[in-house]
C-alpha cells in the first residue's frame, strides 16, 4: 500500500493531492506542519518536531519536496504504524 499510485498522488507536493492543497492553503510553515501532523498523526507537532521540520524545509530549494520528505517520514514513523 505504501508504494501505491494513490498514495503517491496524495503526497505529490507539486500535484493535485492533499499535500499540494495543504501547502497552497497554508503558506506559513507552522500552520502547514500543524495541518499535516493533525491529518497523519492526529496531534499537533511538538516544538522540537517543528524545529526539526523547519530546518529541513530551509535546507531545500523546493518547499514541496521538503514537505514530501516530511510526509513520508510521518507515514513511516512507528507512531503512525502502531496507532493508525
């Protein structure tokens, strides 16, 4: 399921899926990260998680690619795998 075309479409930051819509709707990274964490883990990110994610976003030329990485990390986290 993790390699499905459906999931790829949802996570494509430059496409028409959930991630693209979230990035368009929330230009502020704190708001966008909060929305992604709520959708995937059903909770707000911690301050440490926000700091780590913001550093990752700043290290990329493409905001969409950085958020794709973050989304994949959350989906592959033990928290997601054991709680969802």
